[in-house]
C-alpha cells in the first residue's frame, strides 16, 4: 500500500509546539475619552521563515490536526508572562477559540493560579472569544464563562458582525466587552450605514452594561466619527501596530490630540436649553456614595446586611481596582437565603455566588436622555435596584431610578416651555443658545434655514388644519433625516425651521430632506391640482393668480471657527442663500453659500 506524503504543516507545528518557537506581540487599546492606554491585546507571531507564519494558517492547521487547544494554552501562558515582564499597564486581552473556552471550567483555577504566581490579578485579564470556530453547546459555554467570572476574569466577544458572531451570541454571553469587526470601522466617516450600525451597537451596549471596542482603526476622520457616536475604546494602526516591545503609554502627540478632542462637545439638544443653576443633566449628578462590598465578603454577611436594613435595596460589588463587577439585589439575596440547605452550603462562600454580574452601569458623563432610554428597556423587576455610576471605569457612586425619572420629567417640562407647540421642536431660545455654544466652542457646522414655499395660498385653499399637517410633515422629514446625536433641529415659528448640522454627510442629508418632502406632500393635494401643478386664487386686486404647489427650500452656510461673532450675525447671513434658493423654480431644493468662509464682524451685535 502506497504511503501518503508527509504533511509539512504537521511537521512544522510539531516543531513549533515542542520548541515554543512563537513570539507574542501586543497592540494597545486606547481610551480616547481620557487619552490613555486601556490595555493590550496579545497576538501570536510564528517564525517568519516558516510555513505557519500567517496566524490564519497556524490556527487552521492546529485545528485540523487536533492540537488547537494545546497550542492556545501555550500561547496564553507565554502572553501572560511577557505582559508581566514588560510591565505593561491596564488589561490584558487574550484571544481563545471556542474549543479552548469550552474547557475553561476545568482549567480556570489553573489559569488563576498562574496569574497569582506572576502577581497579576485576574481582574486585569479579559478572555476574548474569537469566533472563527462555531459553538454548538451553549450550555457548556455558559458553564465555562461562569467559571471564569467566578475567579474575576472578564469576557469579550470579538469581531461582532463577522464569522459566526451574532447579536444572539451577545445576548447569550453577556460579555463585558464587544469588539466591532474592522469592516464596520474602516471608512465609517464616509459610510452612513456603517455609522448607523455602530450607533445601534453603542446604544445596546449602554443598556447591557458592556463596553464597545472599535477594531481596525486606521484613519483619523473615522476616529472623529467614532468619538461622536459614543465609542470610547479604539484599537488599530492609527495608534500603533502590534509590537513585541510596545510603548507603555501613548506618544506625546497622540496624548495631546486626544486630550484636546476629549473636551465636552455641545451637541445635545437638551444642553441648548437655558437651564437653571443646579439642573440635573448627567449621571454624575444622580450618583451617591453608598455601601459597597468586595468578592471577599461572604454570603452570610450579605444576608445579614439586607436583613438589618429594610431600606437597603442593592449593593455594588467592586474588584480590587474599584471597578464594579456585579450587584447584589435585596429581593434575590433574601429569596435565595430561604432555600433549603442554601445557607448550609454557601454560608462562607464569596458573595459573587449571589450577585448579578450584569448591573446597569453609566459613566459620569452619560446624559439623561441616554440613561432614560436604557432604563426604559430594563426589566420592571430591576427598576427598583437603580444603577451604578463610574468614572474612568471605577466606582463613583450609585443612583436610584426614581431620581432619574424625576430629573427626566423636570427636563421635559423645562423643554416644553421653549418648544414650538405645533411640532414640539425647540424654538428660538434653545436654538439661539445652541448656535452660540457651537460658535463659542469653535465648531465647524452647517447652518441651514428652511421654509415652505407658496404656503399662504395653500392655507387659503385647503384651510389651516391641513396647513398645520404640512408643517408637521416638514418637522418629521427634518428630524428623520438628521443624526440626533450630532445635529439640531429648531422650529422658529410658522413654516420656518433651522438646522445646525455636524454630520459629515450633511449635504447628502439635505438632498434626502428635499426628496422626502416632495414625496410626502403629494398626498395633501387633490388630483386636479396635482395634474395642473398648482391652483388659481384671487389676489388682492381680485384678479386670478396661479400658485404652484408647496415645496421646501433652504439656504445653507458652512460655519468655520471665526466666521461669525454670534448667532445673530450668522442668522442674518443666512438670508442671502435662502433668497437664492427660493428664487429657483422646481421641486424642493437648497442653495449652499460656497464662498470661502472668512471671519465676519460687520454684523456683530
């Protein structure tokens, strides 16, 4: 019988494992909101002169030859040793496939012991599931994740949107981190669909209490968009390539650039309101310092605490770096304590046995609107337990849901005083305040003034009620076309609206507004008037006069720092492009004053 040819990859893998001939490189994860390195991802590099140099080839060969778990355990051990030897700061992100992770229940203790020998706390290690391999047994995966979390490890889901990854896996795993695949990050500044995808992920992460990491960041315009979308952790060649000896801190230019960009941007519509002193607008103002515990606290101590204080509803559990890893809920703890044999078994065990590892967590800067949205999606049974507030990941305090709801209600009542009663959009006062803030902050933005052409004759023919419906249509078209996190929509009265737009694709959005209004307004006209393109009314001299059907027109100016001294000057300058737009016949349209913006002081108040 003819012998099969030897497998060169099998031979190379045997030698690589036997000689441990692979290197570990590290790439930083950068916290762009605080201009610092958050941690490092460990990446494997096989010898450059061998057939297994490509990581894809290496791990595919190991899986095919049944040695994947063996190889990954060696890599994890080497990565921990190198991370400690280099004295790198922050967290260590370790990649493992499902094959290795499914065996974590039996090996989590050994891994924790290795870290203890190195002097590294398990809370600094993030086990990152790379979904290049399918997961068939979710029950076994849940057990493995629980075993890791009980020992203080955190978990990340890698490459969301790629491979076998799915939103369902996210819901099942409840990871501490979600890493978005590079496909959705590269070129996001030019792709509105990618922006919408990332925005949705950020909103879901805020609700589930996990952090989002943008992978594959290579271009600075993409960084600006990610910051505006609320992403705070980024990783990619823009900051640093993987290296065997990485820097332990950001370069000075990047530190300065990020620190400057991290200054608060005045983009929330709520902040455009003339709020009174002491008004609550962020999570920090709702946080109160209270009782916290560590995993060293026993179940018996927690039960006694809740029994001794009827007003104590929840207790945050913090790790040795003061980061929240869970919450103990009074109703759950007291219910479990009454179960038969529970206290006999768990009396002296760590309180992590009783905690919920997925508390509702907000950063100190989270605005009320985002907090309200997250609480609205919460299970009603958890509403009473409130939320945890952090600063740079560490415990800052805890808040009550009732205080949040009251603050949101107060803000809504305050906003209603300055809103247009027909559309409920912000009126003149919040609009002027918002424009002033943008100008003072040196923002680059598009200011756009809209109004409905031929509106009075339409009102005379169809009546004011239908006229109000047309105005509501205009408001709906505008609000649906803008990015609520970046852009501002104001209704200054009658059929006049103003936009302040920071969205990078603002011109494309103006086109969509025109198209949407023209499509929506047709339903208000009779077939006769549609066919004629308008209608005839009597003018003041009682002579018949033909009027075209209403359209939407706008004048726009791109404001750059120094263009105008104040909102009044900018508003006056918008009259010219608006006049040009209204002077053009046809469908809905806009005109942009494309003259190179120069500082203008002649219109200053």
